[in-house]
C-alpha cells in the first residue's frame, strides 16, 4: 500500500489544505495537481481541488479518509491560472479553497464534467422573416434587432451570439419562431460554433489611436502595462479591436474585462462584427450551463476572444496573448465580499506571470493607475481627441445657492432644457439616487423612516408604495400615519429619480421621457425597449442613475445635466471626490457629437470647491494631479498601502472587543505599520449587525504583508468566536 | 399610539374660507386638504354683546372630508367640528390647527354678517 497523500483545497473558510488518501480504485500514475476530487468533508461531500501529492502527513495516516473519486483526467485549470490563484491567495490572505472556488464555474464546482455539450442548433431567418423585416417598423424592438442581426448571418447564428444582441434572446426567439420568422437548423458537423459573418471594414484611425496601437503592437511578446487614457468618444474600443486583431493574427487569444454595467449588447455586437470566430462571454446574467460552455470554449482555445466581467480574470486560455481591462477605474472590478480581489490588479499580475501586455483603458483612470504611469511603471498612451473631431462639451458649474428649486431642479437648468428640446434634441439628467425620495418625514413630529436593521433611512418608492432600505433590502408598505404621533401628514424629503420624473412630466408635459435605473429596467427586455426608444431620436428627456452614464452611446443628446454634484463632494470615503469626478466626466461624455455641439451643466451648492473647479476648467489629468497631491499630503493610497480588518456582530460591543484583541496582538510587532482603530464603521449598524474596523497602513507594501501573514494566521487560530464575523480586505476600495 | 384616556377636545366653529383650499396626497395615498377658516360673530360675554374674530388653519384628511373641502373656494361658508392640536412640534411654538372630523356647508341665509 502506497502512502501517497492528496493535499486538497476544500471550499471552506479554513485556510489550509486537507490530507486525503487516494480513492481505492484509482490509477495513481494519473494523479497530478489541478484535478478536481470529490471528498467527504464533515458530513458533506464536496468537490475539492488537488494541489499537491505528498508522501507524508502530519496526521495519523490511519485516521485519513480516502477521497471518493477523481473527477478529471487532466488539470481543470491551466498552470498560469493556478499560479495566479496561488499569488492571489497569498496577497489577499484568503482561504485557499474559496480562492479556487472563485475561479471555477458553478457547474464545475458541483462536479460536472468538462465535456463540451453538443452544440446547439443555429438559428436562421426565414423568407417570411425577411419580408417582415423589409416592411418596416415593428412594435417589438427586441424582435426587430434580432431579425436584423439574423438577416446579416448568412450561415445562421449561434444562440450564444444572439444572447449578446438582445437581453432575453430565448424569449425573443420563441416569439419569432411562433410567427415563423426564424427557424433552428442543425449545424454542419465541421464547424464548432463557427459562424460566417462578413466583418465590417474598420474605420480609419486618427493619429493618436494609430500611435497607441503601434506602441502596444510593437511589444506583444513581453509584459508591459499600458494605461490608455482617452476622453469619452476618443475611440478606445477601436484601439482594443486593432490590438486583438494583431494578437489573433499570431494565433493567440485575447481576454477583455469590462464592468458589468459596461457589458452592453452594443459592445458585444461591435466585437462580433469585427472579430472572426466565436466569442466567449462570461458574466453573471448567464445560466450556469451557458457560462460553463463559454468557459470551456475559452479553455479549449476555440473562442479566441473572451469578454467578461470581474471573475473572468481567472478564465482559462489556451494561448493568452493580451489582457485588456476596459473602464479600469470602475469600482465593480473589486469584489466586495468573500474573496475580496481586484480584477484589474490581478490582470496586471497575470500579464506579468505570462509575459504578455496588459492594456488598462479609461477616460478617467484610477488615481492608483495614474500614479503608476507617472512613476513610469505603466506606459501612458493618451487619446486627447474625440473621433470625428467633435469638441468635448464645455462643462458649466451652476450655482444653485438661494435659487428656488422645484423638486431639485433650478430654473436656469429647466430653461436650458427648454432651449435644447425646442431644437428637437435630447437632454439627459443624471441623478445617482433611485426611488422617489431618500427620506419619509412626519411634518408634525419629525419622525424619519428609519430602517429597523441599519443606521439608515428607508427610501420611499412611490410607484410601489413601499419603503425600501437600500442597504439591507428590508421593505414595508408606506405608513399611512406617523408611527410616533399618528399624524397622516407624512412628507417625502429629498429627490430620487422617480420624483424627478414626476416633476419633469409636469414641467414638460408634451416631451417624451425615459427613466433608466435599476427599478425601471427590472423586467427582462425592458432595457432594450428603453434603449431603442432613445435611439429612435427626436426630442426626449433621458433621466437616470449611473446605469445611463456608462457604456451607452446616445448621439442625439446635446445637453447633460448633473442634478446633484454635492453628494459626491462630501462623501465620507476619501475616494468620494475621485468617484464623483469620474462619474461627472462619464456622464458629460454623453453630450454632443461632431455636428451637434453639446453642453454640460452641473448643479451644486459648492461652486468654489477646489477639486470641482480644477476638473471643470482643466480636465481630468489636472484633477488627478491635484487629487494625488492631496493623497500624498494625507498619506493615503497610492502613497500608503492599506488593509482593513472588518468585524461585525449582533451584539454591539463584541466586534470592537475582537478588534481590540487583534490590535493588542499586533502592537508588539507592527514594524513600519500604523494601526488606526478599532473604530465603528461609518454606518455602524447594517442588516442588524454592529460593524467596526481596524485600519492598517504602511508606506511599503512588503512591511504590510510580512506583518499580515502571521497575524492573520494567529487570528484564525485563536479567535474562532462564532458570534463575530470578520474579514480582511487588502487594498480596500471602501472604508465601510 | 400614545393616547391618554379620552379627554375633552372639541371645537365647533363656523366661518368663511380665506384663501384657496390646497389638497395633496400623502406618500401613502391619503389625501390631505388645508385651508384657513375666518370666523366673525357676535357673542355674549358678562352680559354684554361683543364681537368675536379669529382665523384658524383647518386640516381635513381622508377621502370623505377632502371630497367636501377640496372644491371649496374663497368665501365659502361652512361649519367645521373637530379637535385642535399644535401645528408642529417645534419647541416653544404652540400655534393651533383644527383637525376636522365633520364639515357642513352653510347656506347664505344663516349668515350673521
């Protein structure tokens, strides 16, 4: 009997591997790291990950349990992803099993086979469908979009490809099929998801785009990070496409990461129109099966371009050639719970490990990335001009102090809207707060709609007639009378998008209005309907949250109004100003195009705020420089490296007591590290738990990590108080 | 609701509407009408007749009452009965509001002035 031991990463919060004996009837020679293994774990059976084959164990070999089955014959993850995961596990100090679980699609975590399922049939447009398309407008925009797409696919289209064209492609296909406008045909055996599509001719590059493409394309064989800073509309996507083409020409694959909100049907359609072969798309809106199929296509190298959100940074690639992170400043690249990794930072690490270029693109790069560019670690490529030569819309600060406001809108803003709408153009208003009003107030006694579980007010959603807590999700009907004094005179305080919509409908009764936020797009297909109405043109008011600000292109918009810039200027987080600047420019970027110059108006009670002034008069690079100076003076990232130990518990004192113990443990050996706290979180109670944190800060990253290793290990070993939930966040993006 | 045992709080007063009646909806959908009632009458005091004059804000909540109060215009005559309570809970402020429980329209003949 061999004493071969399997060291297995098991998805559990315990930060260690577990030793098992090989399954009884297993071919020992076939065992290698990277295989999935089903093992008994406590009373459950789980899918673990074989990390190492060892000869001995610290435990009594007789007490070891045998694994139940080896699920793979070859490593499920390629070596470079394994290396990336190991690096991430060390850097983020997160339990190994959970780190590995994050890299695998759900079905593989459940033990599903890695065989690609039989390819789905291809969809074709029928003669009746062509006739319907030719007769002009159809009331269902999603159906029209799909038909139009299919009409251009002479060999039919893969259902996965259609998913990118409209959101609920399955339902749309069903509807089209019921009308006999489309039909599914079994695909020819030769082609695996390969659809013929006449690529559109690429547009000409301007000088800056061409220079950016040349710089990166000259360096495709080694690791280098490029920071592509291009104003909105400067054609960053075209640069990506050219680089991807260059990489494909060398028979390599490209991985593109985008924020969830930026992964729009338009973006995918553009990729498909230009790039040959199947595109693997990975995001949370897919079914588990679709996600697994895309993942397997990427791993087999059949999909040569992989587009995905945050977790796609772990996507397996057969021949990786370039990593691209679009909107690299977007906060959604940071996972905010569980395994708290930053996908942009991991993309840089992965590029370094693979020896391939990494392109980080944004109109408003994160200050961390700009700092790296200034220090020469990243190469800065700038696209200062909009494609087609349209001027950047001028930004005007509108001082609303002492102005009479109607539901958050000042007279001058309304007048500006009237002018643009009279010219048959579109106006876009941005307010990053959904619902009707953030507070319900009793006019007689001053009672506020406090959430039972959080230190926060419940937001009034008038259409649903409910109060909803945006922090814990708790909801209840709107009170008919004040719970404190019984008065029925309750009033909505402050503005959300719903309230703005009501006010604008009253102000502009004969102008079409489209509100776009998470509430108005909850129903499947509703986003497509709204977008197609916007693109239909004509005068119209668009109103929405950041959902409207990101990713979409609205050529008819000539006026952009930022309803409330003050929220961001005075946020509690030190990144609030940076976030606000990025949002302002992103929203502003929607205004105007070559033949119709745009304008941007920002309503604020703080027209002299220094950072706002710099941003408006000198642009983002100057803003970033000023903000970086402030960060340096205050010893904040990127000039300091942070880690945040968070704790929460149902009882008020328990979290703080745990953090105090952690601090006591730390004090004696915290060389080169500053410990701040424990302090209550800015919102101390959330979802019924009291939260507190301890902030660690160091000038040198090594100091921080050298300290964290033993400290976290000791906390895990000695402070297993089940009543306290705690977690470590390395490079936290939010301090609550 | 923190109510003490029922205590007397009843005001019946007649007069004209001064200014317009404004009606809005509370977020829960309860209609709320507000108007100012102007009262002018002759009363007896210590055996002597005298003039009584005042203005008091009236709140009428709920469909039944706002249905009567909502369409009223300046000068309309009516009798309101209900209870009084302070207008808000700001410290040191004790302005009163009449919360209507019943509103009766009065015809012109019963006018005293």
